[in-house]
């Protein structure tokens, strides 16, 4: 199967693939995989979850507790 793309885009793809040291096919495959991942998160309706660390109760913090320049 083949597709027709403008010559300018072909040149940009070739330059990007050359910079990364991969073939144009590998570059296009990576771009499509990244797009699929982004589409998956968008269709899922929620962004990836960030782990929450429970550090325990700390109480009130004063400037002297955070910075050593306070008197």
C-alpha cells in the first residue's frame, strides 16, 4: 500500500528520522503509537493517575520550619 504526501513533508520526515537514527517507517510507527496512546487517554475520560503519598499529619508549619533565614 502506498500513500501520496507532499514532497516538503517527506523531506521533514526524512530529516527527523535521520536525526534520531531510525528509518522513516520506524518514525511513522512511533508517531502513530504515540497518537494511539493519546487517543486512549482522551477516550477514557480520565488522565493517568499520579500516585498519592500519605506523609502523615504535619500540623501547622511556620516560616522558621521551612526557611533557615527566619529569626
